[in-house]
């Protein structure tokens, strides 16, 4: 082994260690991004493997080789787990352990049998498979942020190919027993690619998580934190200047006697009532429609494509479904109702603000009319329950 090879190993170790420290720091700032912690653990294991392998390069003892295999495979399996976690949101310790143990068995058994050349072939192929699998996770997630995710997938793939090349050169040499660490041009090339890949993956990963953080902030700005529905700002951002045609409708809901619920049972109970109604609203929301919490106990449902006469029937179904819900509060069963105003589309298109205002007027007419009812804007007549039962 040459000094250049040892220098490359040191450079790779330092590069991976710096990236691990950076990711750890990012996780400490954003604890919710546990994928950063998973990736950090994987990198720490790989860095440890690099330094143990460096010891094997200088003193080719079986214990150092096995130690590096264990650390490398545990590290790359954990890095795969971070990629899987990025894609699915969940980390599977069992899946990581299975892949790591399978890779360890493939390389450690030949080493213990005295076939160190075969062990390094298996080691390189096992790492390559883990890296290909990691690249696949980011490829599958590419829709979230195509540029950085495709770049990460490409770099993992390139690094995997370099390990395949190392295995191929050892196979071509045909030596099952080496007595020392592999030394050939493919090893040097692989180290150089690993250093460049580590740097590129690190930069892209940090950029990606900054993008995710910004996206989360944008989402939080338009989402009601209690119900997960869109908030008033988001609805006006989407529909504020858009004319609403004859097939559109705006429905406004207001939970009846909500203040008395808060006064009698407390704000936690009020929050529970709000989330129950939000669940009913979401359950009746079709793809393409928009459900939102406008504030307090007031909600809105924007129907983009609805046949004439159907919007008020949808509102009535939601009203009846909420009326039927039993909400357990402090050992009691609470039943609440909702008043509804409906502004169906007109032959002359109106903007969203005008339709929302019309629905609001109908809502207050429903309140004045005794609550727990649906009123139509302009007509101010309650929906016949017989018609709603027939429709449902």
C-alpha cells in the first residue's frame, strides 16, 4: 500500500466525519427531522470502519478486517435506512439489521475460512448492493424535489458502481487468498469517487433538508394547526381572485352554541368538538374540493364541480352526520349541531369573496331561524329534509 492510498483513506474518513458532524448539528436544530439522526449514525459507523480498515492496511490482521466489515455493513445499512425513512417517514431497525447481518455473513465467513480475497469481493458487492438500494429510495422520492434527489441518487449509484468495479478487478485477478488489503487501480479510483460522492451527497442533502424546512414553514403558514385543514389565508390565496362559475358552490358552517361548550367543559373540550367536525367535513370532501377552517368554530367547503341543487344536499348530509356524533367529554356524552349557509353558483360568475359573503348571510339566517339547519343564499329557505334523505 502506498502513502497515497493511506492519504485517500484519511481524506475519506475526515470528509465523512465532517458530514456526520454537520448532519448532527442540523438534527439538533430540527429534532423533528429524525432522518438526519439516522444518517448521522450511519456515517459515524462508516467513519469508524474507515479507520479500522486503515489499521488493517498497515497490519493485515483478521480482527481488523472483520471489524471493518462489521462497521461498514452496519453503517451502509443504516444509511440505506435513512433513505427509506426519507421516502416513507418511518425507520425500520429490523430491516436495517437484516441487511447488515446478511452483508456481514457474506464477507466475514470467507475471511474466517482463510479466503480473504473472496471476503473482499463479497464485501465490495454487499456495499454496492446497499448503495444501489439507497439510490433507489431517493429515486422513488424524486417527485418531492427532483433536482437534489436525482443528484443524490446518481451519486449513490456512481459510488456503488465503483465498489462493483473493485470486486470485478479482484475476480479478474482470480486470487481467493491475498494476505493483505487489496491494492489496485480500482481501489484508488473507488476511494476518489467515494470522497467526491461524499462531498456531493453532503451538499445536496443539506440543500434538500433546507428546502424541506422551507416547505414545512410554507405548509404551516397555510394550515390550521388544530385540524390540519387549510386556513383562511390559504383559501383566499387559492380562490381570492378567481371567478366562481355555475358549477361551483361555497358552503359555510358554524358550530352552534360553541361558546357554551367552552364555558362549561373547557377549551380542551371545545378543541375536541372542532376536530370532530373537521373529521366529518373531511369525510364528505371529494377530490378537488377544498375544506378549510376559517377561524374559531367557522368552517368552509368549496365545491368546484357540483350539479345544481346538490351543494345544499351535501351540506345537509354533513349537518346530519355531525348531529349524530356522540363526543365523550369528561365522562359525559356531548352532542353538538351546526348551522350552514350555502351559496351555489350563479349564471353570472361571482368572485370567491362575493360567494363567501352570500354564504355567510345565509349562515346567519340559519342561526336566526333556530340553528341546526341549512339555508340557501338568496332563497333563505331550509333544505327539505325529505329531499336530502332521498338523495342520500
